[in-house]
């Protein structure tokens, strides 16, 4: 599955970058996130629950950040294992561009799934992934904007 998108966040680029690298913000922004912690300056372990169609599972994942170009861009790669439900793995290139109204966050995702989750079907998986991405960016944008305004 490949997915691209963008969203305008009404905050300066540095505030958006800081939010993308703040685990407390990410825990709040990632739908279903139960725990998240740095294991090195570029690696994160996370646990969360996801529901795609009739399949609901808890996933343990390892995430690696690379191609760091603060506060402009990075690449994120990860793999989550959900036991009998299957696995998900992939990555995203994230780019932040300054605009008059704030920061445009642009992402390109490549991902694959296996196990029971893969049996749900491509359309349902893509729709669920898009919904999760929209929720994540809305939450992240709200926190970054609030911080930039000095209210968070």
C-alpha cells in the first residue's frame, strides 16, 4: 500500500518538528497508542491497539528515524507485530515546508501487512490507514498550534 498526503498546521515549522519528536505528544496523537519510549536517539519502541475491519489486535513495534534534516524532514521506518493478527511494516518520508499560514506537513507512505489483517482486503486496509493518518495529523496539529500559541 502506498499513500501520500499533506496537511496545513497553523504553527511554525520548529513547533511542528518539536511535536513530531516529543513522545508525550506522539502518545496522545497516535490513535490506539498505549506506550511509547526512546530506546536510542533514533529508535523508538511502541505498543498500541489497532482495529481494521473485524480484526483488532495489540501491536508491539520498533521505529527507526533516519535521513534527519531538522527541522525540515526525516524518514521513519517501522515494523509492528500483532501475534495471530499479523504484522505491519513500512515507512514514511515526512517533509515540513513553511507557508504564510503555518507549516505544510507532506508525507509519503509505503506499507505492507500480513497475516489475518492482510485477509481483510486492500480497500478496507487503505481506508483504515487513511482514517488513522487523518486522526494523527489532526491531533498533532492541534498540539503544535496550541504550543505555538503558548496555551499547551
